[in-house]
C-alpha cells in the first residue's frame, strides 16, 4: 500500500528529484569554495607553520640534487606511464573501453555525488515516442544461424588444418541448450535413451557426446536424436552426414525433430550440388509447417534460389517475408538490395551518374543499399573483401558482426556473379552514414543501432577474429593522455641526460614563471588588506 501511495504522488517524487539534482549541482561549487578557503588559510598561517622556511629548505635540497637524479626521475615516470599505456591499450582492444575511465565511472563517480546523464534517456524511443532504456547485453537477442555448418564435416576440418577453434564455448553452449529443448519429446516421461541424449548435449568433450549417442542407440536402435548427433559431429563428410540424417528420418516421430532433420537434409543436398532437390525440400517443409517461420527456413531457400539464379522466385520470396510486420535480417535486406542493384549495375558508372544524375532505377538501388547498410553496417567490408572472412558461428546477433560474417560467407559469391553489383555497393554504401550521423541516438528506417552488439559478438566470434565495431570508437582520453605523458617524460629524460646545465636553467625559468601569478596575487592581498588584520588572524 505504501508503494502505491508513493507512486501516486508525482509532486513528492518531483520534489525529491529536484532536491537531488540541486545537491549534486551545488556540490561542485561547495568543493571550489572549500578549496579556496583552504588556500587562504594556508596563506594566512604561513608564519606559524613556517612555510617560508620549509620552502627555502626544499629549494636548497633540490638545488643540491645532481642531473642524474632528474634523469632517473623522468625515466622512471616514462617507464610507469608506458606500462599504463600498454595495459590501457590491451584493455581497450579486448573490452572496447578504458579501464581507468570504467573504474572512475563505476566507483569514484557515485562517491563524488555524480548521477547518470539524463541526456541518454531520450536516445532510444519507441514508435509512439515513449522513452525506452538503452538496450543491455541481455536484451540483445541471439538467433540460431539458419545456415550453420556441420561440426564434423566442416568446423572440425578447419580445426585440423589450422589448429584454431572456430566456435566459442558460449556459442556451443547455446547450441546444446537449443538441442535439449528442441529435441525433447512431447511426453512428460523421458525414455532411458532420451535421458542419455539429454546428458549428451551438455557434454563439453565431443568424444563424450559421440560415446553417449552410441550408448543411446544400443538402448534403442530407433533413437533419432542419437543419429542426429552423429550426423552433426562424427560424420567427416557431407555424404556421411546425409546418410545418418536419413537414418534418423526413418526413426523420428517428434515434430520438432522431423523439421530439424528435413532441413538439414535439404542443406546436405544444397552442399552436394543437388540444388533443385534442395529447393523442393525447403518449399515442402515451409508448406508442411507454415507456423515455424521463426526457424527462418526462407533464408535457406533464398540462398539456394540465388545459386540457381532464379531471381524471379527470389523476388517472390522477398515479397512475402520482407514485410514491415516481420523481423528483418541481413539476408532479407541485402538480397533485396542485390536484386535492385543487379538491374542497373552492369551499366552503372559513377562519373556518368555525377554528370546526368541518378535514374529512377539507380535511385531505387542506392536507397536499397542504404537501407541494408543501416540495418547491418558490418556487411559491406566483407562483401568488398576489405576484411577477411571466417567460418560463421552457430548463432548470430542481428545487426551485429556475427550476422555480417554469416551472410557474407554464403552470399559473397552471389554478389560477385551479378556484374557491377559490388562496384555499385563500393560507390554508395558509405553514403548511408550521412543519413544517420548519430546512429546510437536516432535511426532513419530502423530503430537506433543497439549499443550492445560489440560485447555480444565478442562472445559469439572466436578470439582470433577482429570484431567489427560500429560506430567506430574514438581512442579514450586516458590512452591519449598516457601516450603523451610517456613521450613527454621520455623526451625530458633524454634532454636532461644530454644537456644537464641547460635543462636546469630551463626548469628554474619554468617554475619561476609558473609561480609568478601566485606571488603577484599574494602581494596584492597584502597591499589590499591592512597588516593589523593579518596579524590578528595569525594570532587567532
């Protein structure tokens, strides 16, 4: 009840917020006033505290120091600032932020009475204009990659050749969770072989998963989930994987399991060159299970139709799924851009377009490219081969680098096949950023670009891949500061070592100039205030 009464009294809440903001605002000025009073008290009490004698003693001590001391001092300062610079740079490359800045904001700012800037509250707004909080990492939804590769036949071969793991533990753990939930039967009571498979998906060691699958088959020769695991992880060729999936299809009874098997069989046919058969299987699957649109089987279909160069069929699929009410993807946006670019790209010339202007068809193609780039700005660098590709992960983050890798891995060949399409993309894609100068605050055709993609993509993509960051981050202030400090102190150490006498003269001149305003201010205060007043304050 108390909570309700507080929530229904906006005046008290408003007064509290105003009081907090006033206290935070006044805290800065109170600090300045306190600091000024301390300086005045030190000046007034300089005689009882014997500050003049202490300063004279310190000056004598500093004058007795040899130039070697100052070389050691500046050299040590340069070394320490250099170590801080190296750590700051490593932390920025790994986590995308400054360690000193993060500690300052997280720990020191609350102690100093700072509050979060209210300007960020208006950065993300919903369609009806209401303010929405900035998305956090937990709100960045991760999707199953509809074109994910086979672990045994594709991912493992990459590991054998390069010695690198293409999948992260976080990505594989998400797949294990998917399999556990997706392949659980409709019955509440699990059979013994199902319980074994539930445990098998959770195993971190691939060999342990394979042994568990064989154990389930020994319990029941018609355990479809066990054949699925063997097809995914033990089969070293696509042909062998297809054979095991067909064996699983004979035994499968659960709807989710049947959908998964049929989809993977269609992907096997696509990889083995039987593309028309793969297209038919995908169409039949979408017709048989129309409510499973969340599996994004249409993206598999689009890629297969592009391989057949059946562009009219691709346009028909886009007309159905590129709808304002349906969630977008890089495949949808960039395939639409490819079709429009293909219609004009073979005769497109930047010089001619600048002289005569863009035609209607060219304008439509450029707008489609801008739309695709706004949705996922990471894709063009992979399509234009400005950034090296890696094997796509098993899960992707929409609008993130992981989705860009997955799209470009399968669709780069289709862009190359369309004559001039990549040239048109190269000439126009950067123009998108003039339309959305502040992508984290306001979008053009889509919601503002989420700020959580970098952190989530670092979990999905392997460590040897340099994650693409958008918008590009400027170097933090503390990295620039420590770099300047390291360089400056190193230069001082070198000059002091080479020219000790000249640097001594320069240092004395510098400090005398630095403290001249303070001396001038002290003289003015003594001439302005009567000497009796200072005497009385000193006695107090």
